[in-house]
C-alpha cells in the first residue's frame, strides 16, 4: 500500500490523470472536451488517492484502470468499451514513459525508488520531468494529428 500525500495527488496525480485520459481518447480518434477531461482528471486523482491507500501495487493498476474507465465514461460521455480501451492506452503509455524515465533518473541520482516514494517533495521533483515528457508526446501527437484509428481499424467501431 502506498500512502501518497494529498499534495502529491494534487500536484502530480491529477495532472497525470488528465494527460492519460486525454491521450487515450485522442489516440482512439476522439477529441474530448478539455473541461470534461479536467473534471475527469480531478475525480480520477481523488479515486487514485483512495485506491493507493487500500490496495497493493499489482491490484492498484487494475482498480485505477477500472475507475478511470468509469469516470471517463460518465464525465467525458463515451461508451464503456471506448472508456476501457482509451484508459488502457493512456495507462500503458504512462507506464512505458515512467519505467524508462525512472530507470534513467535512478541511474543518475543517489536515491533509491523507495527513498523517492517516501519523501513527499522528492516524489514531486522526480515526477515532474515525466509529466513534461508526456506533455511533449501529447503535443507531437496532436500537432501531427496522429491516432491509432488508422492503424487499428476496429477502434472506429469501439469509439462509437
């Protein structure tokens, strides 16, 4: 179980959720309302706060993906299958960037991953570059109008 302080959820968790929701939907070919994504991100940040308190690391991913799907469906108003696929896409992209970034960051710092997670501000400092990387990826994807719809024809049927 991970006691993530509320300020870390506000500074890191909520923006990360917004990025994941927007990226997942955009890559599916949907252009969601930014206002709805902000609301969904805030709700997902709150859900994440409680999920992290009461679940272990492995099951956390499942619960957070389910909560993100439910929140995306209800707030952004997409069908459940689109919500599930877009949440999975956003979460997968986040995990890939985070894994690569954390490995590099740990190599060049004197901290262990456990030390980073146990210090509130270290957690924020280490999370910020990852979020900047995700924002840059999102900018490139939006600028080039890249979606997975062209690569995976079945996504057109899922997005509704």
